[in-house]
C-alpha cells in the first residue's frame, strides 16, 4: 500500500475513465486496513480509490507500477478479489497514506461484486498500456526508476512459476470441460439436422403424421431449444407444456389483474410470475407462447397487442374500449392530460396509461398536442362540436 | 392404412421415432455433462460465453424455454430469467430520469447493487443475453451500439437509424448540438432538428438553452454514468407492480 499517493481524484487531460466499481476494500498484502469501503476507478493511466464515506480521502496508483494481476475466486463469506503485484516504490513518488509496507502486492476485494468486468478491463489496459502513448498531466507519476528492472527479476520468478502452474491446472479443467462440451454439441447438432428433415416432411405432408405426433415433435423441439420450423401450421400454437402453463397462469393472474383494473403489461406479468416461482422460472418465450393459447383454451384472460408492440394480459371481462370512455371523462374534467398525469390520477402504470390515451385518440375521442414539452391529450372537440 | 416407402426415402414417423430415441440418449449425455461441469458454467463467465456461442452455431437456443433440457439440467435458464426480472425493475425505476435509455455500464452497476452480496456475479455479456430474450415481451427492449459500449432501450419508442446515429455522436461528450450533427453527418438543419426533437419528446434528451454558443442536447443516460446515483425508494416502488 505504500505505492499509493494522495490525489484529488480528478482525471487529467488525456486520461479517460474505463470502468468504476463501488464497494471495494483495499488490502495491503494480506492485511485489511482502514480502506474498507470505496469506489474503485480504473482509468487509462491509474487505479484510483475514493472512500465512499469520506470523499476527501482519495488515493491513486499509476498503472505503470503494476507488474501483473491475478484473480482470486470468491469463497464462502469471502468476496472475489484481484491481486495486484507491484514494482518497488518509486523514489519520486508523491506523498501517500503509507510510508512503508512489507508487501509487494495489494488486493482489491469486491464486496459488491463487479470483479469479473473490472478484471477484464484491467487486463485490457495492462495489455494496451495506453499510458505510455497518451501523455497526461503532471500529477501522474510514471515509474521510471531504473532499479526496478533488476529487482523485478529477483522477486518475481517464484510468483510467476506459481502462476504458470495455476494456469496449467485451470487450462486443463477448461479444456476438459470444453472437450466434453464439444462432444455434446456434436450430438445436439445431429438432432438439429434430424429435426429439420422431419419438419420438411411435415410441411410437404410426406407419410401419415398425426396431430399427436406433431405435438410430440414440438415438445422434442422445446426440450432441445430448436426453433419451431413449422411456423404456419394450423394445429394451434405451443405444446402440452404451454397449454398447462396457460391454465396455471389463468389461475395465478386472476386476482392481480382484478387489483390492477383488469389489465397488466406482459413485462409486469413476467416479473410477477417469476418472483412468485423463485425456482424453475419461465423464459420470456414460455410466457408469450402460453399467453397465445389463452383465448383458444377459452380461459378468462386474453393476450392483446397494441399498435406500439406493447403486449398486455386482460381479463375477458375487461373492455378497454369502455375504459376509453371513462378516460375521456377524466381528460375532459382536467382540460388536458399527459400520460404521466393520467397515470398518477388513475393509479396505472405510465406505459398502460399511454396506451389507453393512444387508443382513445385512435377511436377519435382525443386529440394530441405533440410538442417538446411532452405529449398532451385533449378531448377531440372536432368530433363533439364539429 | 397403406404405408408406401419409396426407395431411399424415410418416413417422417420413422424419423420421429429415431429422434425420440436420440433425445433420450442426449438427455443422459447432458446429465453426465452437468454433473461434471455445471459448476464451471455457473462460476465461469467465459465458459458461459463459449457455451452460448456453440449453441448458437449449431442452431440451438438454450434459453428458449425453462422447460428445455439445458435450462433444467444446467440451470442456465433460471440464472438468465431472474436476471431479466432484475433488468426490467432497474429500467422501470430509472425510466423517468433517462426516458428509457441507459448505458450497459450503469445498468450493470445497478443490477449488481440490487442482487446483494451473496448472489452470483454477472458479466455484461450475461446482461446482453438476458436483454435479447426480453425483447419478445413487446416492451420495446433494444440494444444500441454506441462508442465502445451499448445503450439499452426499455420503452417502445421508435428509434430508427437517424436517431441511433445521433445517439452515437452524443456518446463522446454526453451531449450534442445541431452544428455538430451538421458537420459530422452532413445533414440539413431540418433533419437534425427533427431527430433531436423526437429524443426530447421521448424524454431521452434534455435541452440546455443556456449553454454558451448554441443549445446543447444532453442525454441523461450518458451523463449519469460517471455518477452512479442511487435508486430512491419512490423509484423502486414504481418498478414493482
């Protein structure tokens, strides 16, 4: 930690911010210190750490001071870390928080995650070494100490050897996993080819394929994650799974829909259903495919798509066109309303409020005034007082 | 029921039976793979990327359904679908500030904050894949490349090539002016103004008329990146229906 210097934290001319991460603790070697909660910034030239509670406390180290970095995986109760091995202290270093240290490395502990991205970016900066080609302000000192080279050779060899061993071990694991993955993919590929062939035959009606068999086929595709090539079939969309799901959804969504005026956007439904499930979540496509079947299964909900592309689930008993009439009353009472204002008044999400107003406009009940101050709706006087 | 087989052609039913058998075998292979490497996928984002890329190459989407083998046995599904929920919530909470545009970096920061200490770390690649899946919900999710990163759109506003190109121009400084657009893109004033007005109306740009020289159009999505602000409790409430 004695390589750090106090800094204002402001970037110099020519210095660019690459990535930042909050919730980072600094270790001097293996020792925790008082630098336990800060924002860590990586620029093209430096690593900067600013205390989250006391913004005045800000320290930095030039990237030229770094020899190499390694990752330390998270463990139980332990955050993921990056170990940064450093050159010896520069003789011309500006004052900093530590006068001396017995360690030649520091650790960055990511208590609020973000280690993956930070490591990736830091590795990139260490490879590109942009600080060498981009001159920055005076306060960033670059390690020009000629002694450093010789000292490096001595202490580093042991560390590099250890790293090499670890790398080989990791590589072996990865290559084994990768090999197994490749073999698996080969088999998956065969299935994809087979499914294409079957799909073609269904399309061209070769052989006697029953409706049951088609449904079976679709469930095979679902299991493998192969897109359904039979897009224009007339047997009804989805599989047994989606039918069951549709029925479940009808049960789960009845009350929430009633509580929300009979209508919810599909994203709201996605969040609601998945938060309730906790495990074995639905994919967005599962949800859409199930909802497409609601009407044909004569369930008390239906899927509706607005012109904007927004999709909603409505109770069958819900009539959006009737809601438009009451929306018109509300707008008339107030003279004019934006989607935000209408949403607050009625207690709806802004997204659905806007769709209702747009529908009212489409039906001719409202007129718009589209200016840079926003989109405002007025009762359509052309219609009523025409 | 006469089944006639032409020379060299196999009937669909026969192929279906063959597929059923292969499927069972594949399921077993996948179970074996999962027992050895499930942790690797969970902990190693690079391996996740490789896995996704290989699936894409052969025409398989492991995230298409929670009922798919990949999701069930490797657990990749829940990871991405839950991430989807978190992404939706963050975007909803911040929409009034940035009009529904947010940088991938800021989204990443906010999602990590929301996940809490004990959750698994996620990479930006993970976020992008989750977002691609969310598009099908019709809420206007989109990914716009700008500078070296991406802007994530989460509202059904129409953003065509003209809008995108201006966003890319604005990315460098966080704002853009009519003159800059005319100089860099060689457009007429009218075209530049139309694009900027559209962004203003959608709440994605704010107008600074007091800037020295000419008015500046700022993108809140870009200038909050450096000062990752907290999501207030009121904003969080807006996000949960």
